[in-house]
């Protein structure tokens, strides 16, 4: 945004808060593109204000971003075709260059696919209350003003959201340990080792495949193992990557266009979730590394 904002005190003040505002909008909306649109709208509103009349600029800007994001979330609920699943096009894919052990903390701290998905399942009010309070320490009374609810009601929304988030399995283990589990899964799939697949899959593993026709979900280790050849075939010609911090594989067609992305959530030494993106339209929107 610094390339487009004029150089003046208002712009410099806004840009000083820009990274935090983008982070707030990204967590609320699950989409880099939508987050940038929200921050740009916040700048337009801020630029029309008398900055000297705003006692707490950081709080004012966070409130504005929250209100605009809430409108976007409510609009998505009114238009099912504009679902949170569109956020899959915003997955962050980077080359997995086998980081040193001290870098594993960075891997563990990433938001990860599991949390992104569960945030998408929350209602707009729940999501706003949880993200602003638990992730960005915004007081409940300020969040209540955004939602038009009492402080007590806002606390209840956040508590309900927190319970849902806590039931979501989060990645565990070091980055190297997660990679070893994924490699064991891919090796078993390539060799048709059904028992080997069951050993590395959580009994309640969830496989989500993003296709041109929509999401296809498969639940349970037996069913996922039975269809694991898809993962093996895609990964055989792929490159190891990190997908929002999770171990994954990106593969390409012979003409250099992306074929698929696989991402694995490893919990307790087993694969608890697999996300596969094979929708060419969504793959084309992603900033992917080049084939080796």
C-alpha cells in the first residue's frame, strides 16, 4: 500500500498501523485479496477524517477494519456462492528447504490449515469476537460496539467460538517429525501398502479435495487409505513445499501448469487432515514456486 498512498502525515500514520490491520483483516476474512480491499477502504475512510480529533488512532482503525470485515462476512452468508472456501486460493505455498531445527518454532507458530478451516465455520459475530479479542487483544466493550451487542453478549460469542476452536486438532511435533510422517504416507501409497497407510492415518482423518465442481470430503482412515493412490500419483512428480506452514507437495502438468497441491496436518504422529487442491482455476490464482 505504501506505493499507492500519498506521502503526507495522514498516510504515514496509517501505514504505521498497516501491517497490523492487514493481519486483522486476513484472520477475519481468510483471504489476502479481501484483506487488502478492506484495508484500502479503511484508508479511504481515515483519509477523510481529522486525525487530531481521533484520540486512539490504533483503536479507531481496528474498529473500522472490524466493521468493514463484518459486512464482508455477513455478505458471504447471504451469498453462499461467495463462501469461505474461496479462501483456498489464498493458501501460502513456499518451498520446503528443510529448515534447521531452530526454524521449527516458526513452522509450529503458523496459523495452519486446521485453524483457517475452523475459523471459516464460525458465524460472523463469533469470528469477529474470537479473532479481535483472542488474537489481537481488543477489549470486549470495543468489539461489542462493532457488533451492536452488550459486552456480556460479546463475551458469550467469543466463548462459544473458543470452544469450537479448541476442538480442532492443531499440528503437533517438529517440522522434521511431520515431514517423516508425510513421507511414510506417500511411500505406503506408492507401494499400495494398505496397512502402512492405516498406521500413519488418524482413525478420523479428514480428506478434503477442492475440485472444479466443489469440495469433496472423505472421512475415516479406511476410506482415505483406499483412495490414497491419488495422493501418491500427484506427489510422485511433485516438489516438497509448506502450505500455510503444513508439509505439502505441489505438482505440475507436462506443460508446466500446476496440477495439484497437497497439504497434510499431522497431529500426534498421525495424519489428521489432508487438503488437496486440483481445481485449475484456483491453482492458477496461487503464487506457486516454479517446477524443479
